């Protein structure tokens, strides 16, 4: 009989998990606030309710063997009461708890000896004395897609911005002059098996991911450092499932951890078309106790471009999508009814067959330009 996996969240990540669930012999059920959310059309069952409502999760749990997450904005205290009654969560709630608040996450990473930017919780103005400009200010909770992350260039900018965050707990962070931003998806099963996908380059504009190129150019020692960061994180959290890890490659060549997300991640969307096992199948395999699949790229490289909203409108942009598909691309459209500026509406993946990471990057960047000019024209 099919295993039943409940997902807290019904957006595009759950939607992509639902696409691969049948091939894993899994029924996917979702908890999500609206019947118009992406995953509803593919889910076996939808329990309607907000993500942080543990009573709704209790109902979801009645139908499921295990509950997992596409969204970490949950109420851990209330979910723990369900876990105490025997509801199975993977990743475990104890693995999520050090990660949900960006300050606590930084403290955890540092306690594990992992390299992170210099940081401090904001309590009073004197806390800024330790930092030079530019500096980075982040909302400690509920930030995503750059919302809640601001790069501050001067004391006057800081004075203007601070009142807008009144009452919101903040993290202050040194600005890292990075050469590139990188990301990697790690997976661990309950039996401790670990699989690590290729390290990718990600490009953010206004703190939102625009594109990803896989694999990225790394020295053997950088590759080794990243693999050991992923292993350390997965084992120290006693983690089960897929973990997204964002990294900075400092211009001095060192690697720092920016943040880690306890779920499938935008930087891993390319795996759907480009890897033997996608991050979504991998998540299902890990949380249902299966042997983990093969993370190898099916081509020498791949590029993924996010289709971000560029206007407030109700359109399915079929014509633009058709033009992009004609390039030989895999177009994934999340079926959202409403477009808003910056909203993730879909993504596009193209496989590359260049034979070195340098050529993959060059070709990848030229494909990004073509896709973005068709999308944003
Ligand atoms: P979110 O959780 O919303 O993705 P992040 O903390 O990952 O927010 O920040 C979004 C982006 O902002 C990063 O990908 C990076 O481009 C930039 N950024 C964040 N922190 C720093 C930093 N300390 N130094 C330089 N750039 C940063």
C-alpha cells in the first residue's frame, strides 16, 4: 500500500513533490491556506488551514504516516504536543528548532565550528558599533526571498530604516564581499545515509534568486570544505530529509555559510530535469525510510532561471512560456492565479553539454540572458 506523506504547505515546493509522489508509491496530502494554492490540484487530499495552525496539522496527521515541511514558518511548540502524542515529523522538530530564527541559526552554526559572517542580535544602537558599512540587517523570523533582508550602506540609511522594523527582532551581520554565492542540497535518511548534490552558483538580484548554474567552478579544497559543512550540518542536527544550504564564496577564496533551509530549496529546482533523482523525490525517499537515490547530473551541466512576476496582473503568460519552451527548455509553471512583482511564478531549466565548469558558466549565463529577455522584455 502507498505510504501517506503530509506536507505542511501547499505552494510550488509541495506541488513539485506531488508530481513525483506517484513514482515513489506515495500519496501526498497537504495543509495549505487556500484551495487555489499550487499543490492542491495534485494532492490526494487537502486540509485547509494556515501553515502555523497545529490543530490543522493534527487533522492532517490522522491521514498520514509522516509529516514533512515545505515551509518552516510553523508553530514548533504546538507541533511538539502532536509529536508527544506520536505524530511522526521528518525532519524532526528538534532538527528544525535551532534553524527557524536567523540569529539562533547563526549561533547554532557557530557552535558547530562552521564559518559564518560576524553577527549580533540587535538590542540597542550600540550593537552597530561593531560593524562597518555596508552592513546587513535581517528580520530574525519569517524572512524569505529577500523580504526582511536589507543591505545598509550608511548610518543615515540605518536611521531611516530602523523605525520600519519597530518591534521586529533583528539580526545585524557583516556584509560579505563575495565572489559568488553558492548553494548545495544535502539529504540524510533516518538510517544516516547521506547524499550531496552538485554545488551550484546562485545569483540574487535585490536579494531574490534569479538563476542557478550547476555545477559551479570550485577548487578541490573548496569542494571538500563544502562537503564537510553539509555532512556536519546533517549529522549534528540528526537530520532526516532534504536540507538547502546557502553559502558565500568570499573574494578571498574562503567559504562561509549564509543560511540553511530545512526543506527542498529553490537552488535545487534544476534537479527535477537535470539529475537522476530530483530533490523532491529525494525528500520523499528520505522521510519514508527508503534508500536514497542517485544525485548525479544527467548532463554535464544545467541552468535554472526563475520566472518572477514583473507586474501585478492575472495572466498565465502562455505566449512567453511557449517562446521559452521552443528554446528546448523545461518550463515549470506553478499555476498561480495572481502575478505580483517579484513573486515566483515558475522556473525554467535547460541542460548544458559543455565539458568544463568554466564553459558551463559561460553558456549558462548566455542562456539566462536569452530567457530573461523573453520573459521580462
Ligand atoms: P532570505 O532568507 O530572504 O533568502 P538571505 O539571508 O539569504 O535572505 O539573504 C538574501 C540575499 O541577500 C543573499 O542571497 C545575498 O545576496 C544577500 N545577503 C544576505 N546576507 C548577506 C551578507 N552578510 N553579506 C552580503 N550579502 C548578503
